[in-house]
């Protein structure tokens, strides 16, 4: 990824574009980002280290409100990228697709324990 100059610059965008007006415009401006920087200083010292955001969204695949079946998608976003790029569908990764009817929490715990 870092062999392509334009992509390398985009992945290091967060290093030089932190908000100066104390407004959050990107995850780099968040308290969580600062906590990660303090807690894992060796990781934070290299701006090329990839920071992912994890999101899950549940939906009913049969579009039937009475159905007990559901699916959950687990999506990764690369937070190193500028805000206008990090949420483009080309930069989002579907990492898990969890079929229901089981609880998402139990399924995720099982999945993470086996990684």
C-alpha cells in the first residue's frame, strides 16, 4: 500500500490535518484517538500504522417484521484516510456477515475469541 505515493500520502493524512479549532471533523480529533496514542505509544509513533473503525448493522433479510431471523454485517473503515475518502464504499470492508436468529453479542464474542 505504501508503494503508491498518492495512497501513502492519504494514509498519513491524519498526521498533519488535526483540527485546530477544537471541532471534530475526523476521528483524529476525538478523545478516543488521543487515548490510543497515550496507551499504545509505539503504535502511535508511526503514522503509517493503519487504524480501523468497526461498525455493525443489523437487518432483516426477509423484510418481514415478524421474522426472528436477522443478519448482521460487520464493516471496517480505514480511519487514516481523509474524511472524504474513509467512508466511500470502495474503502469499506465487509469483514463478517453474521446470519441470525442468534444474538449478535454472542456471535461476535465467539468470532473474536477464535481470531
